[in-house]
């Protein structure tokens, strides 16, 4: 899922400083789980902005905010209200905010959230980065532990030898060495031979931005 967190309120106020009326949009998927843009957070934001003298013309929760065709349909019932509103405040992730902006082509859309990473929910209120969408997944030979994300140096041929005696990373001692984790995982799987092969450097061309892809291209990738 996409992990996001609220921007400082002072930053949000700066976005909206010239606007008298605001329409707030949340997301019923990732932002709800992260408590950065669900129904509760939208209500709280409405209250904060009203205390600042803003008129909130309406609110809605898109489910999800990042599907263009569905967002178009879901916002149709609010179009008359939004057309007479100065701006939209999106409490979705960056993808959802951009989707809303595409639908509302002539209306400013401001982000209430910062998009942090693609990750997993370890428990309610605790999230861990799991994927950087690098375009060249390495999980098949590392026991399902991502070296690009988990290793502070992003090494594909580890370990670097810099971990301390307790196995903590020399770059960020708060974390245990990713390659120690990979070794132990491969040991449990009887796949330690995976570490004997020297891996090629990362192909950064697969990370070219901005990336667009079609279903045909996804299917073509499977045939390679």
C-alpha cells in the first residue's frame, strides 16, 4: 500500500491563503489505513480550516482516489459545488491528488499529505517501507527480502562488511544489516548458493521517470 502522512498544518494554510472556499477530498483506501485521509481526518481538517475562517463547501471520500475513470464518476455529483469553490484540498496520496487534479482541470488541487513510500502495515499505526518500484525486482534470489529497499547502500552484492558485531548497519545503526537478514532467510530455505553469483549492477534505465505503461506492455514483459 502507499504510505502517506499529513503535511504540517501551517504548510496547508499557506497553500490556501488566498482561498475563501475549499472542498476537501479524502481516500477510502491507503490514506484511511494510514489515518492521513479517511473520514475522521477529513472531518478534523474541516474543523481546523473553519477555525481559520475558511468556508468548507463540501467533503467526500473517494474509494479509491487514484482510479481516474472512477474518480470522474464519483465527483460528478459534486461538480456544481466544486465549480463555485476556490480550491480543492486532497487528503489522498500523491497519485490520488494528481488523479483528482486531472479530473478538475480548471480548479487548483492542493495536497494535504506527503507520500512517503510503498510499504506494509506491520500493525495499526506502524508501517515499514517494502518497495521502491525500481522496475527490476530482485526478490526471487534474496529470499523475498529487498536489498534495494532494506540495505542502506542498496547493494546487490552484499554484505559490505560494515555491520557491527550485533549485525547493525554502519549507515543506520537503528536497523539490522539487510544482508544478514537475507543470509539467514536463504539459509532457512536451503538457497545459500544464491549468494555465490555476482550480480550485475542495477539497470537504472528501468527506473526512467516519468513511467507510463499499458496492459500490452505488461503482457510483453511476461513474454521476455
